[in-house]
């Protein structure tokens, strides 16, 4: 069965939109590198929620996630001169965030809060929160039980859509290690979720 003309047009439109977004982002980064603060503010707005959610998954603490996100953007702004034009800005930003997270874990001995049943976001109404809480409870608990290395790799792949090469760059590991961590994370999630899902059915 062949692909219809409408599907071809949609695919082309998607790729064109993606190319346009990449071009727009490169222009914003270039402007920010020249000291254009409003351009950098647009980048912050674009990536704040994604970065915050990822850090929240790692820290299990809203305040820690917000502090790390703010620190990440400050370091990114100061280090814009080291960003290579044409590179993946998202991967570069998440690499800075990961380094901040690792450093915070080394220097802090604070007690961890348990992972809540639902990951909070800033733009949800009450109805959406209830629906999401019900659908994400099991997954959130299971992800929270993953070792930090597996959890960070899995979320970069599943939530952020990064390639294995980009994940490797963020976590400062080989691409093979990045693939293995994502694979093991999925395997562990299935192991944890399967019995709970079976109990729900019975």
C-alpha cells in the first residue's frame, strides 16, 4: 500500500517546520552569543519546562530542580562563547544541567523526598491534573525506583527525544553505554510494572 499524496505533503510540512525551528534556534543562539539578552530569554522560555521536568525526575525535589535549572541557564549564558555553532543546543544545555546535578549530589547530603504520584507542571488545570495523576501513577513510581544513571538516560530518550549520541554527550559516556542504560531502564520498568498491572487486572 503506497503513501497517499496528503501523507507526503504532511511529512514534507513536518520536516519543513522542523528545519524552520532549527534555523530559528541557531539564529537565537547566535544573537545571544553577541550579547542579545532578549534572544537568550526566548531560549530560556523554550527549554525551561523540559529542563525543569527532567531535573525534577532526578532530584525528586521541586526547589532543588528549580535551583538547578536557574543555575544551568546562568552557566549557559556565561558559557555561550564555548558553544559550537551548528551543534545541538538542547544537548549542550542538558549536559550543563547534568554536570550541575552531579556536583550537587557530591556536595550535598540532604534527605530525598519521595517521588510524588504525579509530576507537577505549571500549565495544568484541576481536571488535567486528576487525569494525568491516574494515568501516570504507576509509571512515575517505577521511574522513581530506577537508579539515577538509568533514570537520566531513559528520560532524555523518552521525554526529551534525544538521540543516543546526544544522550552520550549529555551524560559524558560512550554511545554504547547510553544505549545500554536506556535498554536496561526499559527492562527494569517492565519488570516493576508487569506485576502491578497484573494486580490491577485481577
